[in-house]
C-alpha cells in the first residue's frame, strides 16, 4: 500500500473513531407517538443524568431545550435494571417551542442496563399515555447513553458555613483632613483648654459692671495754699 493510501486509511479510521465517540457521548434514542401530531418531539441527542433524587433521561435540542424528559425517583428504592411505573415512581415533562408537554396519565419505563457509575451505558425504553384536556396522546421511545452523575446523593452535608467576622483596625484607616466634616453643634471644647493672650482680650467699658459697695472714694491730697499773709499785706498797704 502506498504512503498516500496509508494516510487516507488512517484519516478515515480516526474520523470513524471520533464519530463513534461523539455519538456515544451524546447518546442515541428514538421518540414517536401520536403526541407528535400537535407537539414537536424532534431532538438532537439524548443524555442520562443521575441526581441525588432521580434518574433523568433527557432528549435535548441543539438550542438546549428539552422537549421530552423522563424522570425516575430514587429516594424510595435503589435503582437497578427492571420495569417501573412512571405514574407512581416518576414523571414525564418537557417544553417545546414555548409549549408544555401534556401531563402524564399512565406509563412505564424499563431499565435494561443500569449501574450508578460515570460513563456506564444506560439502556432502556419507555411508553406512556398523556392527556391534554379531553385529548389523549401516546408517546414511546428508547434510549442509550453514558451516565453523567451530577449528584449521587452520597456527598456529606457540609452545612452552612458562617462568614468570618470582619475586623477593621481604625489606626490603619487614613482619611484626608479636608474630607472630614463635623457639625459645629457637635464640637465640645472644655473652657479650661482655651488659651487666649491677655492682650487680645477687648472688653467695652460700658460692659464693665462694678458693685457700688466695692467703690472706695479717693481723698484729695493736694496741698492747700495759705493766703492769710497775702491778705494782711494788702491791708497794711492800704
């Protein structure tokens, strides 16, 4: 075989392998029934997911919408291969192009192969009767997909974690003085702490009040001039 043929063979084999892995990852299945006459059940791929409360078989569109979802509750029993009553142990729901899938009236699901292990290929089929008002419709399908474990219900309950206390050290907070605004009425300064130079104190005279009993008269100590001799001299001269 020439080198070119060998390369082509390798490329083709790789493409087939990746295509098989992609199909396996996405899961395969079939959907049919009279419900398709008024409800769009088309889908792109299907998946099997295990939650703490249920096993979900979901038929998914590329947009992410899930037109058909079969759930099988697991709180009352351990999931294992077998046939289960959907009305008693599960449900069928979905949304397609803004329309809800009619409610479940009766149905069953058979798990042909199941094990609660990541990647285990879950296989089975289901059938059900739906009711929309007075109208009954059928839906059935098959599924085959690797199991995704979202929550197997065995994780310990860690409870509620209280947030740590937040401690702020005041001395580490720097605030510019110009940004501090304190109302004048909230400023209290002790009088003893106010120092004013004496020369800066000006008191109007009219505001000085002195009690009368505190006023002491001032005696006139000016010497009195003796005029007797001058009078006698004037008499003799006359």
